[in-house]
C-alpha cells in the first residue's frame, strides 16, 4: 500500500504534464516559434511575418547572447516578459548626470524612449529621480504631450529615509495615460559639489513601481544598476469592441472569449471567458478548465461541464453538494413523536373499561403493535377482528393521523381517505356524527346555526344556498358580495365615453404640465448648480466692482460689453460643437468657431475644469481679460456658465497663430516678412509692457509663446490665453506659485525657485524673439541634442559668433545684417539666466520700436550702416503715433489715452536732458543707460544724482538748487499720470528756483527765512507780467508743426 500512493501520484503528474505542455505550445500560431530563450512569445506577437497580428507586434530574438535576448520590433528595447492579459515588461536604461569633486561634469546620459503604439502603463510605472542635488524633467514626445518633473535634495545622508521617495534623496511622480514616448533631462543646482562625498551623480528613470525601493545605498552609484524594468500596456486594433465586432474577419477575440475596451489609448483586449483558460487571440485557444480535478469544489459527486461544473448528492442525502454551500447531509427517518404516543394511550385507557369491549381480544401484544413502529414505508397499526374494540382502536388512531384497516361497516355519508396501504373515514362536509355507523352522519342546518346569508337562506342536504330578492344583485353571502340594489341605467353610452375622454384629457394635460414644470425646475436648479460650480458667484463679485461691465442678457443685439450667453445660444452657434468647428486645442481647453445670428464670427473656448483650482484659473482669465482694453489683446466678449464645462466667447482672429505660420508645413515661413516679424514682436512687447506697467494691479501672463499669438489678415498680433496669468500685488517684488508654463519658454529661475516676477514674461518673450529670428521651434526632440532647446542653442551661437548660421534664410535674404544683430542683442538680454539682469518689458518695447522705425524709413533702409542711420539710432527722434520715442509718456504709449499729463512726462525728460546734457535715448550708451528717463529715476533712488549731472553745471556749485530741479523732474516722470503735477505747478516751482538764482541777496543763502518766504509766495512775473497759468494755457492752445525732413 505504501508503494501504491507514490505510483498513483506519479501517474497523475504524467497525465497533467502533457496537457500543460500542449497549452504552452498553443500560445503561438501553428508552425511559429514560441520561445526566445526562456521567454514565451504568445500570439498576437511573433518573430516573423505571418506569426504576428500586425507589424507593431513583431519581436526579434538575438541568439548571439547567452541566454538569447528578445527585442521589440527591430529596436534595442529589450523585452523580458509578454503577458496575455495586455502587458509587456521591458528592461530599460537609467539616465544619469555625474560630476567630479571640483564640480565639472564627468559623464551624462539623458535617456529617452519611443515605444511606437504601446503606451507606458500609467498604473504600473513611476517617474523617479534620485540624488541630493537633483531636479529632473520628463516630457511626453509621442501620444499625449505633457511635461512634469520632480525635485530631490538633501544635505546629509543621515536625513535620507529608506523606502521613501518624498523629495529627500529621492522623488517620484506619476505618468499620465496615453504616453507612448518620453524624454528625460537631468539637472543639478550646484553640480553636486556640496554632496559629492556621498552622492556624485543624479539619476532619473521610468520604472515599474514595485521594482525599485529607494535606499541610501542608491546615492553612491544606484547599486551599480544600469537598467530597470518598465511595463508597457498593449491592445489590438484601433477601435472599441462594438466597432471591432462589426468586422468578424479582423476581429481578434476568438471562441469562448470576451472583449474589453482598452483604457490607455485606442484598441481593445481579449480575455478567455469564465471557466476557460488559454490564448483568446487563437482559434480554440480558450480551453475548458476541469474545475473538478483542479479545485475539487464539490462535497461528494462533481460533474465537469463546458465552462462550468455541477455538484450532486447520492440517494438518501440532500443539499447542493458544494463545499462552499450546503454540502450533502443524510435524510433522517420520521419516528413517532412522544406527544402522539401519549394521545394514543388515552383512548386505550377508556376502551379498557368499555362494557362492550371483549377484554380477551385486547392484550399486551396488540398494544405493542400500536406503539412500536414498523419498517419504513409501513403503517404503524393494522386493525383486524370482529369486535367493536378494533373499531375504537382504528377510530382513535385515525384521529391521531395514523392509519388502520377498517374491518366493519361505515356510514353512507362518510369519506374514504387512502394513505399508503390503508384507509380512514370521516363525515362529509355539511354533515356531522359517527362515520363508522350506518346513517351516523347527519345533515347540519347551516341557515339556523351560523346565519351565513345576507337576506334569504335555503338549507339543502350537506350545504345551503343564499339568494337576493328582485331588484337586488350579488351572491347574498355575508362573507361574499352580499346583496345590493340595482341602479337604473340613465346615462347614455355617449355621455360615459365623453366623460372618460375628458377625464383622460385632463389627466394628460395635468401630467404634462407637471412634468414640464418639474423638468424646467430641474433645469433651472442644474443651471444654478453649474453657475455656482463654475465660479459664477465669484465672477459676479469681481466684475460688480467694475463700472457696470457685467450684464446678463439673452443677446438680442450686437455685443456692447461683457455678456452672459445661454447654453442653447452657443450650441446653435457652433453647430452643437461639431468637430469641423474646432479651431485649436491646448492645455487650457478647446476653441470652436461660432457664428452668431447677426453673422458675427466669434471664438468659443471650452475650458477643461476638473477641480476648484482650475475654476479659480477660469475666473482669473475672465477677470483679467475684462479689465484689459488694449488693441493687441484678444477681446473677451462674454461667457456661458450654464454648462458643466464653462465657455468663454472671444473676438475671432481669422489668420491663425504665429506658431502655424512659422512651423506648420502647410504655411510657408516666407509668407511672414522680416518687416511683419519685427512688427509682431513690437506689438507683443507693447502688450506685455502694458500688462506689467499700466495695468492696476500689474499682470504677469506666464504663458507667452507663439501658439498664443494670434494674427489677423494684416498680420497684426493679438495676445491670447490668459488662463495661467497672475495678478501681481503692487507691494510685492515676487510671488510664490506652483510652476506653470510651457517647456522651452519657461523661465529657468522661476522653474527652480517658484518665485514669479515680471522678468519671467521677459524670458518667455526672449524665446519668442529667437523663434521669429530663426523660424525654429522653441523645443524640438527631432534636432540634435545640443540644438533641442532653442534658447540655449541661440545663446551658445551668439557666444561663438555663429548668429547668421541659425537665422531663418528668408530673413537673411532681406540683407539687414546690423538690424538683425540689434534684434538678436535684445533677445539675448531677455534670455539672461538671472532675472535682475534682464531688461523690463518697457525697455524692450522701446528698443524694438526704434528698430522698427529704422525699417520704416526708406532713406535709411538701403544703407543702415551709414553715418545718418547711426545718428538716427542715437537721436531716435522718430514720431510714434503722436509723440517721440524717448520722450513719450508710457501711459499714453500703453493705453492710447491722451491727457495733459502726457506733456508733463515729456517735459520731465526735457528737464533731465537739461540737467545731464545727455540725449533722451541713445543705443551707444550701456544697456542700463540707454533710456535717459529710467536711468535718471534709478540714479535718484540710489542717491547717485551728481554722478550723472553735466560737469559744467556741477562746477557752478549750486547743489541744493540742482537737487530741487531734479525733484521737479522726478515728479514729472511718475509712471501713472495721476501722480504727476500739473504744468501750472511745475512752471511755478521752476520760476521760484529761477527767482532764487536772479536775486543775489538770496543766492548765497537760499535756506534763509527771506528766501523761503519768497518761494512760498511765488509772486513772480513771467515775461511781460502775464501770469504763469495764462502763459501755459496760451501754449496748450497751439499745435506744434512737424519737424523738418518729415520726422
């Protein structure tokens, strides 16, 4: 017996192994290789044509390695596992950035992946960076375009927490869905100089989450690891299950399998149905599972069925037979209850004393026959004999529910009940008495005893009958319908039909009215909910503070101010948001073309809102745009808050984006001439200068890029997409925020510190200038590594004096070399790494305007290196609208709103010119000194006035008078016009200073009481005795003629 058990086990194993082997073989198509070393290759994957479902599922086996290695398609991406449930496990490289102890780069490798159609699993992988002086950025390059990153810092290895990637030595972030390729870049703040002793390198990688557990040992060399596993998701086809089933020829899910839509991109997956296992992509690949043999789910008997099994119990047992159910239990025999035995003994006792009983016929043997049960299926008692004792015995046993064989006569009004092999008697219904006596069962008079009828009762043999008199109807029974009077039928059938019809009509109308009312109420409540959810209350509070710019309307006429549109109105304008109306899609939402009933064409933006922070961002955009009134900013016409996703309505700009014209192949880059490019740059700079300087509070755009610059049919620029903008408090120099922007345009200082300043926009604008100059994209992974980031490539080209190697050939052909150099210098200044070293947007705008004026003047255009052109650049006495650059009021420049204070500003520049002997604007001076007004203001703040005053003036030794004169000029140069003095006040102050100069008795002591009294009274004659105010009024009534020469 001891030998038989191992033999039986061996027999079972030998029986099971061929089945497993057959199943493994069946994972590939017949005749196709199914192994590469120890890696199984199931269909739809294959190693040669005819063995895979399509070309994307090709894998190649390299037998030159030991063991052989498997690669995805013909790439170098190594595959280590293929799972039929829809995953691939890869072994992929780790990126690194290493330095020497002196802080020089030792080695660097920025890893990237292109997985073609298979997306990176967003649930199984994490992006991880390791290091104590590390920040890493990952960008999606195929599928979903995205950029994110994480920061990892630490001062000492003792601060590191093993198993934690929360930013101390290690940081992690998630991967979004539908990413099919990525690029990783690794950076360091201090080149690991402060942590080199224990962490000389930074590392970054995408890896299977469970495959990497951070340890302090990783900081030295990542424990010598060069690769880590990465999980890719895979699916077949490019359509969902419903569409795929329509074409059974290409439908990949075979017999006994189910189809599931892929949740990480297009396509679908197949799985074997419940009760089957195997390869669902092969014909008959899903085989029935023998649950009875594998899991033994039954208590006694198990029957295997296709896709399922059945449990049963043998005869004499009951239950469902399942181990996890009722199982099987034995059926118990039904013995005589003790109560019944006791009741049997009672009539026996009475029968023993019956005078008619023949005692010799009842003995102990008969009693034992009554009490002792017989075999199963037999009666407990069998009654025989001639005497009445037998009848009594049977009578009592029948009364107890047991059965005997009646020996003698029975009543004619009794009934025979057959149970097993015997019978029982009782009086029929409606009779009472002894059924064992002849005529022992007598009729019952129910009418007299129980009065069952409502009106008339008739007793009948064994029963009774109830009836109703004439004029009544019903069954006459008290427990039935009774008797009720028959009503006369007076209403004609027409009246009945009419009444029913009217009733139904009233019910339908009432129901319809109630339904409509409830529906309208529900819609109103839903709209109110969306209005509140989308920040409507917040919007009302912000806009109500403005001069009545908020108005709710159903739009019966033209747009006059900010307006609230209904959902139906915009749905009709966009043809129910049809795909053909999509103008563009971006990080903040989708933009549709809308045509209003008055044929006005608008752009309607559907924002992507998923949380409260984005609601605030949406309201932020409305608030910012509603307060901007500038020619080159896209005008916001209104919004709709009645939908789940709020909508913004803008003016329509017909000629697309600057990005389209510079980079889309369908648009020739030569269509934008250098003149247009320079104008676009100048107009955009003017917008940013306005936002930074004239808006109250100042506004930082945060997302300046070519795709946010719209162009009309005349290539006039209009700045759009203020969803990421921030209102900047006037009492702060920087603002801490979550980093937002577009990679390639993002200010590195802002990215590193999260400190937002106006100079962040200056950097992004600098990238835009380089884009206009070169015609290249700000970031492009198709270019060589050194050229991928346009800003860094431009700076390195400038340092190496290779500017004209990267300038757009269409721009070079126009032959404006010096002008291009000046333009490039402006861009280079904007791209300084430190924000403090970048110019303000006001300075940038003025420099670009100067370059543009050179472009406009034909007499300079042919020879921009001539002495006259150079003089022009220095003097810059070009009219800008109705003013001269260098003297032009910045508030007027930004708003086009002319006031008397514009003359005050220009006069302030003239005063500084008199004081310093310098030109108002000159490009021969250092960058910080080019604009005389701003240079003068900064010198006053730094108490360096006498460093810039003309030396001839200083030699005359009137220090206090010069300070007073400078303070008058400073007041005239206030940025906001309301803070400048009037020309009347300026003239009086200057006249006072002049009178001090003229009166010799005050000259030596201008702080004397007499001098102060003189300055307070200011009763000085101006020229021929006319008042200063009158003289100024006379001047302002004259129009000054243009300069000679057309300037």
